[in-house]
C-alpha cells in the first residue's frame, strides 16, 4: 500500500514538473533531465517530446531507462515521454 501511494505521488509530481512553463523554451527533440525529491528519495526524471504525456515505466534489477533508447524517443513527435 505504501509503495502504491509513493508511486501515485511520484507520478503526480512528475506530471506537474513536466508541465512547467519554464520548460516551454526547450526544444522538444532535446531531452530534459532532472531529479525530483519524493518522500526523502530522489527520483531521476527524463522528458522528451511534445503532446500528451506518457509515463514510461522501466527498470528491474540492474536496469534503468537506457535500454529503451533510442527506440522510444522516436515517438517524441506525438507524445511527451516521461522516463
């Protein structure tokens, strides 16, 4: 239950952060990388693209988002991808 709550809060924070107008000057083909504090932890967030946001869930033992690149980044023209 605690993990589900943490995941939901993290998703809301990420969506709020990526809709920040301060990032409006960024070209959509260039990724934006940052860290977002959530409940005492620091989550890495990478966004690229424009359009409807899509949260890309990734990971597992020894995996991060890089195994999805560059294939998923090709969808940046139609979606804002949030890793």
